[in-house]
C-alpha cells in the first residue's frame, strides 16, 4: 500500500460533498466526479440534528447554514384523527445546551448549494460534472475509474458516494437485494403563505396513525413548509426522488385524517411519490483501495430522519481515518470499526419506527392516548434519540 495522496469521490450528493470538504481540509488532493450535467437537489426538506450540524461547523459552514435554515423550537407528536398533540422534544436553545449545536430544518437545495460553493471555492476545478462512473479497476498502486463518456481517471483511493443505486457497491459486493417495505412516501414543499397561521408555527410535527404517518416542518426561516406523508400500500414500487404523483391520490391515502393534514396536502402543487425499500445491512464496505459511504452502503427508511446525517458523519470519519493511517487497509478498517455498528443501528431503529408510528391501536380512541403517552414518554424518547444527537464524528476513535 502507498500513502494516500489523491482521492476520487464518486457522487456529489450531500455525503460525497461533505467527504470532499473534510478530505480537502486535511490536505488530500480530492476530485469529485458527478454523473449529473448540472447540479441541483430535489425540492424537499431535510432535518439536520446536532450530530450532523457539528460536522458542518467543523467545515466552517455553520453561519451560512443557519442563515438559510429554520430553527424549530421543538417537535411534537399529533394524533392522526383528533389532532391531539404531545411534546416529542424541545429544540432551539435546548439542542445547543444538550448536544452543542442547533437542530436545523433546511431545503435540500440550500444545503447542497452551500456545500458545492464551499468545495468549488476551496478546490477550484475539482468538481467534474457529466462524469457517470461505469466501473473501476484496482491495481497494486492505483485505482482506475472508467466513465460512460469513455474517459478515465486515476487516484490512490476511490470513495463511492453514489447513493442508493451505487454502481461501486454493485461491482464490489453484487446486488443489494432490495425488498419493498410496504410503505410509499409522498412529499412536497408548500409556501407557508398558502397555509393557515397555526400550521406555520416554528415546530416540527410527526402525525401518527394506524396505517401511515405524516412529517411536517418549516424551511427557509418559515417561508416554506415541508410535507412528507408515508402510507402503507402495496401497489407502487418505484424508488425515485423525481416521480410525480397525483394530488387526489395523495389525499385519498389520508382520507379521514385531521383537517390540518388535508389542508397541507391540498396546498402541495404536485406531490412526488417514492417507494421505500429495505436492504440487508452490510458488515464490510471496502476493498483494498475502494470504500463506500452514505446511502451506497447503509440506505435506511427515513423514520429517524438520519439518512443524510449518517452520510455526513461518514465523510468526516473517513477523512480522519485516512489522515491518521497512511496505509489504506488500516484506514478503511478504522473507518468501518467506527461506522458499521452505528449506521446499522440507525437502519434497524428506523425500521422499528414503522410499527411505532403506524400502530393499529391508534385507530381506537380508547387506547390511542395511553399508547402515545407510553411510547413517547420522556424516558423512551431519550433512549431513542440521545445516542444519535450526542455522537461526535470529530472525536470518535479511528
Ligand atoms: P445521494 O444524495 O443519493 O447522492 C448520490 C450522488 O451520486 C448523486 O448526486 C448522484 O447523481 C451521484 N451518482 C450516482 N451514481 C453515479 C455514477 N455512476 N457516477 C457518478 N455519480 C453518480 N435524511 C436526513 O438526514 N434527514 C431527513 O430529514 C431525511 N428525510 C428523508 C425523507 C425521504 C422521503 C427520503 C427518501 C430520505 C430522507 N433522508 C433524510 C435520507 C437522505 O435523503 C439520504 O440518506 C441522503 O440523501 C444520502 O446521501 P448520499 O450522499 O449518500 O446519496
């Protein structure tokens, strides 16, 4: 093994760009290859808890992100039909006091723009668009990347940040064996001005019901409201951010839900629909010169709102491991030792939230309140979230 100098990152998503910034900060020569001809994130929101925001602070991006985010006062749980609400947890100053950093609710495009602009300013000419990786060959000293446009490139190390349909994972480990989860996600972003005043509060809301749940939260300082509606259905299996659905179909999936949920759905122009899939967790992500991060190696149901956060943590832990261990095999072993267990726990914890959020007792008004009070007691909430928000990707052992 040679000392790592040059690193190719495949994929300029949230995970790939975070990794690229963290690697560049540590003096590596990084080039990012992205298949898209033009960069732009989908119109959707993203929740960023303190564990992810800590990483961005270390990259000098905190003020920029805060200026484009919503900083909610807290999150609440609401019952699908009566609308009764319970506190989930406090955020705002509480997040800073408990975990060191604020909890941000952001438009994905705002976060992506901030990462891209920072990388292009710090490493000019090192983000190459229109470069769809077709495959790679690992030699004794280098890895050679082959692109669909018949060009190639070389680096000491290749990082596969190419998302849930990763070609790099497939070449290393074969098919990821996806299984439909039985849940479809609807999503949309709504101008807050189109909603009644009480739906514009600086709060995140998890609506829970017997066969689905809805996540609602403010974006861009309250200018926009994000809607994600998850429903149990078995007739839709396309896994894509860009498939438009139909408003009437979305409203039909939430028939009988509280008027606040229906008002949100009515305000969405064209709801997009995504089939949520499950994949077995992986115990190893690397070969001699190639490793993976983010959705390429641990895609998850979004029921803990931690998918991007895991990709973001991966990026900085991988950069620290490569800095600490000049030998790539040792660096990858340290990276996996720090990350595989945690990310698998997120995948399992997110899946466990399916039954918690969609429990049949929620249909019974005599049982629903007691169920919510027990499941969302402050002790249970602490056990489910503290270990996520407390994590410090900057000091975890590598
Ligand atoms: P991606 O963002 O998918 O980026 C992959 C990049 O690689 C893309 O730019 C792609 O074009 C590029 N690429 C792919 N193939 C190639 C190739 N062959 N050559 C070159 N480039 C390639 N996470 C949170 O933390 N909080 C949330 O609130 C949250 N909400 C969610 C809601 C929903 C409905 C869903 C479905 C997910 C949610 N997530 C959330 C999860 C989050 O979106 C993902 O975990 C995250 O985007 C993964 O980032 P990534 O960088 O690994 O992959």
